C-alpha cells in the first residue's frame, strides 16, 4: 500500500514521453513584384532658367526744342508703326521753313541773273568788246550764285526736317509705357528729352545661360559648325507657375564666347508671342529637346541609394535578390532613364527583373517569390 503514491508520477512520465518532438519551420520566401526594363527611343528636355526680354525697345525722345502741344495716346496703349504719339508746337519751325524758302528763291534769282550776265559777256568777248578777265569774272559770279542756291536748298531741307520732328510717330508697332511729359512742358531744351518708351511685344526673346560642361559635348559633336540648312530644334518654355507656354520657340543666337566669370554660354530663343501672353521681364525655363536612342527605362520608385551609390534590386534566375548599380538619367513620366555605372562589373540589361513592389522585404542574397507586373507606359517628354 505504500507504493501507491508513485503511480501518478509514473503516469506523468509516460505521458511526457509520448508528446511529439517540436520542429522549427522556416517562413516562406517573401513575395515581391518584378518588372523588366523598357528599351525605346525617348525625347527628354534639358532645362535652363532664363528671362524674357523685349526683342526691340525704343526710347521716344524730343529731337527739337519746343512746348509739348499734344499727347496722342493713352498710357500702356498698343500702337502701329507710324501712329502719331506727340506734337511739339510747330509755329517756330513753320516760320523757319518759309524763311528758308524765301532765301532759296532769292538765291535762284541771283543765279538766273548771273547766268544771263555770263552769256552776254561771252558774246561780247567774241567781238573783243570785253576782256577775258570780264568773262572769267562772270563765270565766277555764276558759280558763286549756284553755290548760294545749294546752301539755301540745304537750309530749307534742314528747316523741313526740324519741322517734321515736331510730330513724333511710332517707329514700329508695339506697346507704349506711360508718358513722362505732359502738355505744356518745354522739351528738347539742350537735350533730347525722354517722353516715353515703346516696347515690341511680338516676337519676344528668352535669354538663358548654358553651363560649359553641358556645352562641351555639343562642341565636340560639331553643333556650332556652320552647315547650310542646319537649324536648331524647336524649344519649349515653362513659366514660373509650372504651366507650359503653347508656342514653340527657335534658338536663333548663341554668344561667340563663354563668359569667363560665370563659365556659361549665353543663348537666345525667340517666340512669336502671337497672343501676347508673354511679357518682358518674366521668368521661365527653356526646355531643349534631346533624343535618346534605345534608352533603358525603369520605374523611378525602384531606384534606391546607399553609401556606394544608386542601385536597383533584381531577381536572378534562381530567384535570389541581387543589386545592380546604375547612373540616374532624366525622368520620363514615372520611369527613369538609367545609364551603366562603368565603375561596376555588373551592368543592368533589358532582361533583368527589377523589384518594384516589396522592396522593404528584399535584400541582396535572400531568396524571394517573384511575380510579374505590367510595365507602365513612359511619357515621351521629360525635363
């Protein structure tokens, strides 16, 4: 009867010995989504900050002295070539023209008399009624009278020119600034008084600077060599608010030398500005197209960065994650143009499977379960 207390212990040991052995089971490989790079020809845009400037602008000044009689425009008005802008009191200059006409008539009368006298002297000399000196004197008086006519004509022309300056017309079509002088003010007194400014709105120029590091490849490619019929590609203009100007422009001028102080080359793009939507002084970005043939594009979200550089994670044939280092190019929609990293042995190819989803679960050297994703169509324009 004393052995009975040991029966529960023995039963417990038997039960423990019959429990199955606990074995660890590894979790399945993480699931990722992969996508192969796209290869196609795309057009991207190099972006350069610039400033819009009027292609032509003119300071309207008074060229003769007088009191301002009329102002024939409204501040900020658009005018056509030849439109009347100002009138200076013309009475003084009308009188000067009339006086010059009278002087010319007097000189012409004197010339007529001198010619008649010369003819009489020449006939008289044939009969030896006068001396040769008398004939030479008559010729000299005729020449002097002819010179006086020329001087009087020049004085008349100058008087008419001064009279024409009393009416100031627009030298070209454009938009006027505010008037700087009002009716009744004395202008042109010892100087050409500034009256207003005329700005040509269409076409309009956009000036921008290009860094010499960007210019050098174009120079080596011969872009600045003179070639008959060679034209620069059309450019676009992005405004300060991010909107795109509807017109395309043309690069029509490049400075002949690089600025040694800034290391940049100044260029000009012209826009028609047909709808007058552009104003001088506005800021904008000049977008110059650059066609890349057989560009390799990957989703921008798949690109990562570490201390060694920029890379993407790929899945090899054994479904093991690998990292491939690349050089980032321009953005094309949601895709990024990539270039080979020449410092690395392994280069990205169009057959590589790039991880686009599940990046937080993937790291080089681990196996994964990969599923294919549909590639997104890239845009044709980038900047």
